[in-house]
């Protein structure tokens, strides 16, 4: 079935393995809980059934200039303790060479930028407290072999409908440039996420701008995008776009919040930003409320449902389409940034996040 649906020209078509549900069961299923979920599922290698919600190395990887490169290292993580540095290229995991990234499309239509880093994250995963051997290429073709200890992953487990549990990480801080920064990894757990964003808005109220980082965010609950937009849009007759199915048309209307934020808003996206991330970024871009920085998004913006199959696997399928206020169809096209900024290996090796630096510079008016 996976091979068959991979040939169809649509996102949000997937078989989600039952092994992802073994250790952390979702809440009781209802018909209503299946609807309007907007997440691109994570692929999983065949040999990692025991690694669901396992330990994490604490490093983020991405496709940069045709290579699989370390784009983030969590402070205090096993990767940082092992001396892993931004910009290092991964050559092998557990002595298994990764090969050519161009041969990794493997899922037919699935965008490479969203598919590959998530697959590698599974291969890096393992029981918390166990090591994984990773070979990196540093600058000047120098090879570094590191034994990275896997630790308990950051974030809290959250479930939604028939999707497997995912860890939600929401952070905010003031950047040294004098602008606010909010990072959200998935649109789930509104009980935790929405108050955290409200607190960030209060903390940043007097700052000239905010950077909202949605890089690598695969989507989630579509309604959260409308709720978040309410902190940045003051007019009551605005919407992010329209979702259309065979039986209905739903406007993604924005309900402005009291004391919302009026400064500059920059949104960071990349090829791993999908679904609700794309809807929020495109919607605010169309309204002229946000300036989008980064690289084109995953072009996977179809609201979907998930059904349980007889063997315990789940089947995700699209059930509607999304069109932005200005008539932009994101499925197959993605969000096109106002300022196209890619990461470079040289920049990462020098400790620079060029996308964030560009967005924060604009946010403070430069």
C-alpha cells in the first residue's frame, strides 16, 4: 500500500505503522477527532520498531547544499557533550554510510527536505542512555567520529485523534539583536502552546519585532493557526484562507485578541515546514502582516483524516484543499518566501544561522 500511494501526486497520503502507537496510546478515538488534522506524518525505517519515543541525540539535521548537515545542537544534549558542531556533514550512522541524498527520495512525491531529515532522526534514535556512533565530515575534509549518548527527548508527548504521539516543543526568548523569538516544532497541545505564546507576546510587547520560527514544523491542528494569527491581526474581518471539501467550505477566520502585537513579524520557513505551518505563513503573508524568510515550504497543505486499518496501522488521506486569501494554492506549490535565504555549510561552521540573522535584522528595522 505504501508503494502504491507513493505514486499518487498528493500529500497527506500515508500508512502510519502501528509500532508508533505501541508505547504511547492515543486518547480514545472519536469520529470528530479525526477531522481537520493537518500534519505530514513522519516516515519510519523498517528496523526501528523499538525506537518509538526513544532517546534523542539533541541535534537537528537538514539538507544543506546537497548534504545532510547538522543545523542545530541543543544545549546540554548528548551531541553538545560529544563536541558536535553546526555545519558538520553526517557521513555514517552506526558504521552504515548514508550514501547520496539524491537517491533518498524513496517516497515518490514526498518533498526531500521534509522526508530525509526526519528519516535520519529515526535512525539516530534509540533507547535513552545508550550511545550511537556517528561519523562527521568537518571543514577541510577532516573526519570526526563521535559517540553520542542518547538522552530523554525535549518536549511533552501529545496526541490528536488517530495520529501517533508527538513531542511538542514551544520556546521563546529575546535575541541579542533586541527582537523576540518564538519557536514551535508542531501544532499540537493547544493547552500548553497557546498560553506560552500569550506569555511571549506579553514579554515582547515593547520590542520592535518578533521572529516566529516554523522551520521543520510539519503542521498539526489547523485551528491553532487561526488562534495564533489572532495575536498579530487586529482587524475582525480577516482570514487565513479557505478550506474546501466535497461537502463544505470553511473560512479560516481570524479572531483578534485583546492587546495583540503590532510590531514587525518575520516568519521563518524551510522545506520541512508543511500543512498548518504553510497556511499560517501564507495567510499572514497575503494579509501583509508578516514577511516570510527562508526557503520554499514543503507544498503539502491538504487537511486530512486518519483511519485505523484492521492490522492496527493507520491510513492518512486528504479530504479537502486550501486556497489562500489571494488565491494561492499551496499544495504542490508551497509558500514562496519574501526573502529567499538558504543555509550554507560555511555559515553554519562559522556559527551563523543566516536565515535567523536575516529575519531578526529586518524585524528590528534594518
